[in-house]
C-alpha cells in the first residue's frame, strides 16, 4: 500500500523547483514595480502585487488538480480541449473586451481572462495527439497540411484580434515538427525568408535581390551534384519577388506605428529630430526600459531601491517590462540568474522529453519547451531593444492571472505525463 501511494509523488522536482523560483522571484519584482507608497502591505489585494499573490495561491490548487488527473486523460481528450479552446478564441469577436487595441480578453466581474494564453497549451496537445496517431506520417504532404492547419487556426484567430505577440508564438511549433521528421526544407526556407525580409528592409529591395541572385548562383554551381536548372530558377524568382514584396508590404499595408517600431529596431531612421520624437512617444517604454537596465550595472540598486522603477518611469513595468526591474534593482548578476533559471528549465524539459516512452508525451514536451522559449526570447529581447516591441509576457514572471495559470497548465501537464513514465517503470 505504501508503494502504491508513493508512486503518485514521483514528479520531477527539478522542474517544479525551477518553476517556483521563477514565480517567486517574479512576484518579488512585481512588488517593487507596482508598489505606490513607502510601506508595502503584501496582502493588499487592491494592488497588483496583492492580486498576483492571490493568483499564486490559486495556482497551487490548479497544480494539485492537474497532477491528480490521470495522465491518459490529456491524450484522450486533447481534441476536445483544442476545440473548446478555439471556440473561446472565436467567441472574443462577439463578447471580447478590448484592451490597448487588442480584443483578447473576456471580462468576468472585476477580472479579465485571456483565452489566447490557454490556447497555446491546447494547440500543443492537439499537435502531439495528431503526430502520435498511428495513421499519421509527417513525411506525407496531407499530414503536413493538417498539422499546419491545427497550428494556423489559433494563430489566425489571435492575429485577427490584433494580438501579434501571441500569434508569433505559434511559429515556434516548426521546431517541434522538425524534431519529429518534418523535412529540413521547411525550416531552411523559413529562416531564409526571414533573413531576406530583414535585409530587404535594411538595405533595400535592389541590393537584397542582387545579393540573393549571387547566393543562388553559388549554391547552384558549388555542389558536385548540381540541382535542376528549373529548381534554381524558381528559387531565384521567389527570392527576387520576396525582396520587392516585403518592401511593398511594409510601405503600403503596415500601420504607421508598426513601421515606426521596425524603423527603430533596424535603425532605419537617421533624422535626429525624428529619433528624439520616437523616444518621447511610442518608443518611450523601450527607452526608459533600456535606461533602467543599464543603470543597474553589476549588482543592481537593491530591492525597491531602483529610482526609475519606484519613480514609475517605465509604464506597465510589472507586466511586459518586468525584466527592466530585474536589471535595475538586481543588476547584471540578477538578470543572469533569471536567464540561467529559464535556460535550465528549458534544458530540463527537453531532457525529459527525450526520455518519454510515448510519442505523445515527447512531442508535447517539445511543444512546452518551444512555447516557453519563444516567450522568453521575445520578451527579454524586446525589453533590451534587440527585437521590435511586441506585447508578450515573461513566462511565470510577469503580472497576470491568465498568463500564470496558462503556463502552469502547460508545464504541469507535462510534469504529469513525465510522472506516468516514471511510475510505469
């Protein structure tokens, strides 16, 4: 009887501890970024840190529920979970609440719920279920189309709700599919398309198309076995068309604020007066965030001692810009600690994914790692000005009940699946 009881406690505690470190240190920084007086009442639920503490307490109950459910439930009902999640996204067009131009929330009493956060876990389950099906062959084009459709539906719904940041997260599923045997051509084409797009905006369509033509010629004549001539011509035509197409899309279809963000990121704007105007307007958050991070130096200014944080120079610092609080008050060492914990969590998830005996669990594990990595990379890159400003939270760290609960569900479903592997030994 004792042996039967202990089998339910064989969870990967390294993953759980890393999760708790991120949640705990995130809350500490939310306190610093959102307190409004000299004294802090940690149980003041009218303040952001008080609400987040309540969210964290509720998270522990959510974890217990997730780990109590039989592991096979998540595989058997993955399709149902996915359909319900898609319906919740579609329902936003009728009942959604707009915040900062994005119709991505349901208003429930005095709270808001963001279904796009939960849709990522539902999509990871659906992808894992489809790939692990005995009739699925990822080398077949029809199955590839089906998988791209599963991923594309939530991405499109989120994009139509003007939530570009969440939409970009779905791009990372290409790495999951690549791990399971998707032809390398998809990944190579994706990287080249992204590279050509950036080069076209940075150096112009003509220079980019010339450079692309030279590269195509080199790859045609360099290998011992030359690719078919028509294939080379097709690749060249696509490269040139993309070089000019990106410029057309940028100049005619993007909104002015989207152009400004790309201009700032790629340093396309050369006029000093225009640059100063950008820093005072749409780039104000980024400018103040960079100042806060750089002012922290090596060891930081100390908890609740950051002048730019306490002075509320960075708007919404407790949400998307929470990493700037870490940089200012904990310095390079504190920032490095956060990055290291995230990297260790990602490595641990990937390691456990490779140990799974079922393909469903392995694919889902890779989906979890991919989603967390994309959030982590975009958020920290955005706060430091390395990528364009995109509204996306830092997993388990930023303020928000929807984000915290969604990542808890995402991660602890995998913890449960992994415990099932251990218990079956």
